[in-house]
C-alpha cells in the first residue's frame, strides 16, 4: 500500500463527512475549503487560480467524488513529496471532519475511549482496512488488531464474547466499518476491567508499531564512540533507521543509525561488567549495546535483522508486508474454501448421481423380478399347454392303438374268411371240372366278369396309391405335430379322412365280395341246370376257365390283404 492510497483513505472520510445529504456529492465551496486545508497539511503551495478554474462559479450543482478525483490527483496528490509533511496531521484533519458527523459516543459511560485513542484506532483501522470503498475491515484483521492490543496490555485475548458479533452474516460478507469497530471498543467487551491509562498506552504502542512502522522500542545500554562509557538510552527501531533518545518521551534525539544492506548484527560475549551484549556494524562504525536480559537481546537482534531484510527487499513497512501476506493467506484460504465447496458440491452431485443410479438399479431389479415372474408364469402356462397337448396326443395315440388292435382283430377275421374262401375255391375247382360244358357257354359272361374284375383290380391299385399318399401325409403330419396345435388338428382331420377312405375301401371290398357271392350263386344255379350231361362232359367243362377265375380271386384277396395291412401300419 503506497502513500497515495493511505492519503486517499483519510481524504475519503473527509469527503463523505462533507456529504451531509448522503447523495455522493459535496458542494463546491466545501471542496474548496477541504482542498485548501489539504494543501496546508501536505505542505504544498496553494494554487488558487487552478482551484477557481477547476471549480468555476458557473458550474451547476455539487461535485461527486468522481468529479473531485481529477483535481485531487493533479493539483494535490501529484505534488506530494514523501517526508516533507507529517502524515498524522493529514489524518487529524480528516478525523476532525468525519468525527463531528459520525463519532458521537455516550460520554457518560465509563468505558468510552478518549478522543486521542479513538483517533489512533481510526488510523489503525484505515491502515488495516481493505483497499476498496466504502472502507471496511475483514473479521480476520479485526481479530489481529485486538490481539495486538491485548498483547500490549499483557492480557489474553478472549474472543468468546465477540464470536456472536463475528458470526453475523453482514459482518462475514461485507466486513466491519470503523464506526462499528469504535462502538465495539467503547462497549468494553475487550477492555472490561482494565485501567484507562493501560488501554491508552497499549493503543499508542500498537499505533506506533503498525502506523508508525516502529519494529521495536525500549531501553538499552549503549557504549559511547568517544568516551567509551555506557549510557542508558531509549531506542526506536524502524525499517530504515535505529534512533536513540535520552528518554522514552523521544524529545531529545541523541543519534540516528541508518540501516542498509551493509549492516549486520552480532552477539558479543559479556565484558566490562555488561551482560547480554550485541553490536550493530555499519560500513563506518560499530555500535555496542547491552540488553536487560537474554530474551531482550534476542528480540532486539531479531528485530534489527528484520529491518535490514526489509531494506534489502525494498520494503518500507513490516506491517504492510504482513498485511499483504495475511491478505494472500485469506485469499488462499478462500480459494481453498471455494475449492472445498466445489469438491463438496461435486461429491454431493456424485452422491446424488450414485443414489439416482441405485434407485434406477432398484427399479431395474424390481422390473427384473417382475419380468422373471412373468417369465415363470409364461413358462408355467407353456408347460400346462404342453402337458395338455401331450395328454391330448396320448389320448389320440391310445385311440389310434385301439383302432389298430381292432383292425388287427378284423384282419384276423378276414384271414379266417379268406381261408374258408380258399377251401371253397378248391371245392369250386372240382365242381368246375364237372361243369366245363356249362362254363363254355358262359365264357362270354365270364369274360365280362373278368373285365369287371380287372376294373376292380385297377380300383384297388388306385386305392393302394391313395394309401401310399396317406402314408406320406401321415409322415408330414408327424413332423407338424411338434409345432402347433393347429397342425395336430389338421392331422386329426386327415386321419379321419383316411379312416373314411379306408371305410370306403372296405365298403368296396364288401361290394366285391357280394358280387363274388352272387357269381357263386349263379354258378350253383347253372350247375343245377346242367346236371344231365355226362361226367366226361362235366370234366371237360370244368377245365381252365374256372382255374383261372380261382387264381384271380386269390390274387384279388392277397392285394386286399396287403392294402389293409398297409393301412394298419399307417394308423
């Protein structure tokens, strides 16, 4: 923080004190008076012509802080020379202006600070406040200042009573104004039970340390350069020099030691009746000093080394450097806090995402359970359908087996009937030998009958082809049975159709038998009509044609048997 920034903080209070209506603007006449007083305390020459030119009487209305800044920078602050004025006078001027308007404590209270202490606290506040307007001090800096004051009073800082004050949202977000800070100090929360003189001394010590850049003060024994005698002096250490006085009132300065990068401090052994000795070496001289105890010697040597280090680093104030470091630490903490909050938000987002995924997983599990239940139900339904189909198929197979058994029994009966027919044919052959003549006359009838039988044989052949087709259809139906119930139904219908075809074939076979029976009856009747001819003639008439007819009848019976056997195999 440079000198211009420090001056602007104090001037800002003076400007706002003149803004009686809190409109952000001050009348030109008041600004003229303020500028004149600033030129006086800053020890710069007045320029009334420039002042009148900048604030012409024909200007309309008051002037804002933005309108005053160009004149302040150009005609006042740009002309300021560091070291040519006393900054405390500038602060007193601005404090006088702002205290009349803003600082009005209850004078009847016993804890009210004197005006001088309030002024020093105001200066300390300005020094530690943030470099932005309106000026506020963050809670960390307030706590730092209070700890310094308590340390100067040799008491322990107790922040329990101030925790509620620091924990307020307005304090955390916007900081503390100087008037709030002075009100808190006047409330006695920090200085309760402590003598007012001790409080004033502590505030003055902290003020000199922070605002006056005093690194350390105290009595030391110093060895003279000419007479080489020891005298007690009051030393004041600043970053640029080490001054010593006859007393702690600092009225009679006995010397000033300039500090630079060529200086160094060393600890010396005890001698000449002095203990806790150390020396400060410069390019031209060596200054020997003695502290009251080892702790004081350590503190003085460390403080002098710190001052030399600040000079080497080009820094003019230790507390300005410490303030910047504290600000960097706060910014670093804030960044860490923000990073932590972002990490927590990210973790919360991940947790929410995880919970959402778990919920989705639970829903998927529930859906899987429902799907599994539906699959089990579907599987159970398919099993039931399969069992029903299997039972229906078993019933059909049992019916088919019963039909096959009945067909086998019927075939056995037909075999017996065929055997009887064969015996009857043998008898007829014997009879045909006797009826040969009669048969000669019946050749035409026999030929017709033979043509009819050939037709019946063709019909039987067709029936045999149909049986083969039925067998093929049966194989196809067996392939389709395993697929669908509809194919089984079609198979059942086809089986019924085949059964009807088999019945039709059986009916036709019965008709053939009936025709054959009629023929046999005709033969018997003809035998009765031809009983007169001789045995020889009957023998001649019973030759070949009858044999041929018997053979054909036996062939027809064998073919019918094969057809029935094939039909039973198909079933």
